[in-house]
């Protein structure tokens, strides 16, 4: 293994999305970095200083010394490979490791003796050693653990979150040997002032990551479930939570739609590995069922309150606030569920790309919130900053007298039902 402080120590980051790009930028502050992405358009955008995820500014991109390549063969030989490609689920909610496998093939073909390959993608415990290592060995002809080494360092960034950026969150690292763990600890701690935590081994680090997100999913599912119970009891969930939160150890979760490619996906990775050991993961899958059913639940409740063929305006379509990422957005399910009930739905999202919305879901975004006549219902579905700052007068003008204002994300906390319109919350 190379001395990391030698001038020619080079790191290649594979997969330059929400996780890989900010990490590559951070690593490039101290090391020589190549960034490889299989999406050629992404590579040319990054070369021209554009990050469409909005995580990295143009100035940072242009100012970084990263060499962006669309073909790993064109990259300078590396000492360390960091893999941050997507790990989604397939149509049957099973782990889809195809990007991870294909990235491992590409890296394997470029491996040299002494190299270290660190995976950052979220996986189930065992995936790095059982799925990726054999591919690296087969492609490189090198022996894992002797001629090259594995590492795992889960990513904890939170898209759109300017507070918990990659350098401000403790990084868990684990290597195949103690020497590799220490090497990774030195590399990551050089660029992450928050520091590193050395996990016992790779499987422990993989398990830690996957339970972080599964725990969040389950906690939100619990609050979603109690919000459905409270509705039947005629209780206001916000008021109940405000009271309960005064206890020091009450966990502060809110009801809502769970989308995206982490919280709603990672529990299935944990369930998958549990089932492989013949264990039936009850809570994990119950959480998924509840959260996956929330769009249909909200649509059903709204339908009961609306007259037939109502006009509905949905504010926000992305999977979370202040990000443009539309993948696995539960709001899309909500739009479809409302439309199936015979209502006419229009969508406004100032952050989502209209072309992406059309390409991914065949839906059309309104160019502005303006309407020729007020709507029967407005749904605040995503808490983008511009929606939080809508003046109450504007909201009022958008909805018909006795219309419905649905706030799914606590966007307008001060709003309450008046004679003029009804407010509905989870
Ligand atoms: N986004 C998050 O908030 C977050 C947080 C923590 C962990 N993670 C995990 O990190 C991993 C990456 O997630 P992301 O959000 O950055 O994904 P992403 O979709 O934003 O980016 C992945 C990038 O990898 C590229 N890619 C796909 N296959 C490739 C291949 N074979 N070779 C090279 N490049 C390839 C894609 O073109 C894309 O640019 C996932 O496992 C995810 O679960 C994500």
C-alpha cells in the first residue's frame, strides 16, 4: 500500500451523484482525484462546472482539481477507488446490485497490486465481500485480501441539507485488515473535520448504515400509523405530538410521505438479508407497508372531503424539500391516486425540471402557481422554501370558498380551518 502523503497518491471516485460528487470535491482538497461517471452527459456537465443535483456550486466545481472522465480506462492509475453508485430495489422490492456490479467490473479491470477499493453505496451486510470482491478478483486476476484490499465507508449525507454536509458528519470506516482501516481513517480524517469512527469490520459498517435508515423509516411509520388512529379519534396529531415531545426521551418524528432512494429503499436491503437467514423481519416490512400506503390513504381522505371532479393543485413533486430529485417520489403516487378518483390535478414545482417530470412520469408541470380560477383544493406536498414563504393572502386566493388546504409537511403551521376554507393535516 502506498504512503498517502506521497505526491502521486491518487484516488478515483466512481459514481458522481449526490454522494460521489461532494465526496470527490472534499477529497480533491488534499489528494489528486479522478472522478468517473458512466453517464457521459453528467461528465460533460461537471466538466463545464454544472452540477444539476445542486449539491456543489459552480465555483467549487470549476475551482476543484478533479479530472472528470467518462471511461475508467482513460483515468490515471489509482491507489484508492471509492465507489458511490446507486443501489436501488427492483420491481419486487429486492436489492438491485447491477450498478454496483458493473462499477466493480470496471474497477476490477483497472486494479493494480496494493490498491484499495472502498464502497460507499448502501448495501446489506455481506454484499461488499460476497458480491463485489469476487468480481474485482475475476477482472483483475489479483487476490482479495493479499494483492488488493477492500474497505467500506457508508455515506450519511442528506441531499438539500446545507448543515450536515460530508465534512461535518462523522464518517464510519472499516477495512479488510486493521492496516486498511487505519489507512482509510487517515484519508477520510484528512478531509472530514468531523472525524472518523473505525468500525470493527466491513459487515459491521454495512449493517450500521442500513439500520440508520431502517430505523428512521420505522419511526416515521409509527407516527403515520398513530396519525391515522388520531383522525378516527378526532384528535389533532400536531397537538398530541407537541405535548408528547415535552418528555425528554420522546422521539421527534412527524407523519408524512416517505420517498427517495434511501429511507424507503434501504429497509428492503435489511429485510433481504434477514430472509436469507430464514428470519421473517416483521417490524421492518410493516414500516414499509405503512409508509408505502400513505399516498393512497391521503388520496382517500381527500376524496371523502371533495365533491366529484374537483380541481386540485399540488405544490411540490420532488421526493423532498429543496432538492430536484424526483426518483421514488411519493407525491407522484398521490397525484395518480387523486386523479384515479376522478379529480383534475395540476402540479407546480419551481425546483423540479419540467423535462425530467415529463420523461420520468409523463406528467406536466404548471409554469407558475397562477390560475384562471381558484381550486377546490391545494396540497402542500413538499416543503420547498418558496412554498413556506407564500403569503396567506395568496394561498387564500388560490382556493375556493369552503375549499380544502392540505398541508402534508407542516409548511403552513399557523394555518387553521376558518369559515372560508378547511385545513387538513396528517
Ligand atoms: N443520496 C443520498 O442522500 C444518500 C445518502 C447516503 C447514502 N446514499 C447511497 O449512496 C449511493 C449513491 O447514491 P446517490 O444518491 O449518490 O446516487 P445518484 O443516483 O445521485 O448518483 C449515482 C451516480 O453513479 C453513476 N453511475 C451509475 N452506475 C455507474 C457505474 N456502473 N459506473 C460509474 N458510474 C455509475 C450515475 O450515473 C450517477 O451519476 C447509493 O447506494 C445510496 O443509497 C445516498
